[in-house]
């Protein structure tokens, strides 16, 4: 499998400049300022805070909402734990709603049905680089006076109706994790154009210290999620490559989807007309009614053809993780539930479509170094295996 060279002269130049600095602290640091500038060339958000991870970015976003114990945030059941950690730490309640069987993203109508008087926000998770239906989600949020947080960790460069994801909700959150489109090893960014949320945004990731006036008398409890100057240096350089990386991934993913579209037993992902899928990874489903092989056998047959295929994505929906089944969030307990702030019981949550997807999906890697010829070989291998396995 072709692999890109991810770091080079651009990163080295910024790191060289960084080691000549007198301080590696983020506040007013030249590398952090460069990151802001490069980031805003793509995502013109007024208020930004660079974080230690995408999970930190999401926690900062949730913290800025000032949730009360038991307040609810609607989220996808197929996501990373990073999407829900901040909700739980702020004593909020993740509410999982089912997803579309082919886009793998949250169903707007099911979001609407999940809204209660305690709902404060919708967290739109753009899974694998495929944009959520932000038009519908924003309309629902406006109708119910909810905040929309966009989890863009997997969706650098993805677009909904021509607009980059992260720019349509109230707050956008991004990841520079080692495996994302662009990376500094681990890092994140959270941003907003709303002054009411943005004026104190940096404080929620910096112990609620007032860096402007230099005071250490915090009004609220907040963690330390700051990014350092070395990480900012690499992230700033990576942002200069974003458009090229995304364009190639879009080309490769689209080419693969087109070639898998007519194969019996294979269900490639669907991107809504007008949207752009930026393909962090490639997930397709199997129709077992048309195949003699189970998922593990199908994946092994692909590997025998030289394709780097994985049977499945995450092992189960997030609500089925042990920490959720046991409500083991703080010292073996869940204070919000013990104190009567919520009656949520995750052992009774069920999202049948999400469970079905995780039982029948195959994941293929996609990257910007893959050539047309390589993509064609992968498509031919999938076609060959499906034909051999046809009922």
C-alpha cells in the first residue's frame, strides 16, 4: 500500500525557528500565531483555541455551554470516546440517536425525536469525512434554541453544499491526531464566530486563567488542554498542505466508490449531492443475502488479493462500551444519575442501524499517496472477491 511522506521541509523550517525562541509557551507564541493564520485561511473563525487533542477541543466546546447536571447533548453512537468524554466530565448526558445506513451520519428526524426539555446541544459527528446534513440539523437546532457543535476530527476538508464542515454550526472542533488528514502527532483546535461563546473560549482549556490581564483568580473550573509551540509549529506547516491532501483523498475515494457501485453484495458509502466526502478512511457494507462469505472471510479474501482490509470499525456502538453499560463514569458511579439529574439507562439504549453497520462493514485505508492504478487494483480485488462469494 502506498504511504505518503507526511513531514518534510515545511515542518523542519518551523521547528528550526521554534528552537531559537526564548519560550515554547503558546500564549502569543510565534508558532501558535502562525497556526492561527494558516488555519484561518481555510476556516475563518474569529475565536480559536489550540488544544492538546481533538478530544480536548470537544471538551472545551462543551464546557463553554456551561451545562447543568443532567443537561443533554445528542450525539452519534458510532464515534470516538473523545466525542462524549467532555459531556460526561461536565456532568452532562450523551443521548445517542441512530444513523443513516449509507452515509453513516446522524438522521435529522431521529435527532428531532430525541429532543427533551433538558437538551442543550447537538454534536454533529462527520464520520470518516462524510458531511452530516447540516442544513437540516441547523434548522432543528434553531427551532429548539440548541447549540450545534461540529465534530470535524475525521473530516478535514469535507463540505456540506459547498461549505466546509466546522463553519456551519456554532462551534467547530478539529483533530491533529497522528492518523488524521493533517497531524502534529496529537493536537486539536476549537473555534467559533459567536462572541458569546468565543470571548472566554481559551479560558475553558487553560485552567480558566485570564491571559489577557495576567490574573490567576479563575471564576470557573477548567482543565489544562493547552498546545505547546513545537506542536503548533508542525500543525501550522501541515495546514499549508491541507488542500492538496484533501483533493487527492477526494479523488481516490470518489474513484473507488464509482467502481464499487454496481457490485452485488457490496454497499459503498453514499455522499449526498452537493456534499464533498474527504475520506479519512473508506467504509463499505456487505449485503449478506447476496454473499456466501461472512465478514471475516470476506476481509481475509481481500487480504489474499493484496488489499489492506479490516473487518469492522469500532467493535460496538459507544453506548455498549463497559463504561456506559456499568454507568462507571466517576469512581464506579454516575453522580448525575445518583442525584436524580437524569434517568438515562444506557443498558436500554438501542440504535439498530448503527449496530447493523458495525456488524457488516469493511474498512479500507485511503491516503493521498495512492495512485489511480492502485485504487483500480483495490476495486478489482473487491469485485473479484464479491463475484467468487456470490450466492
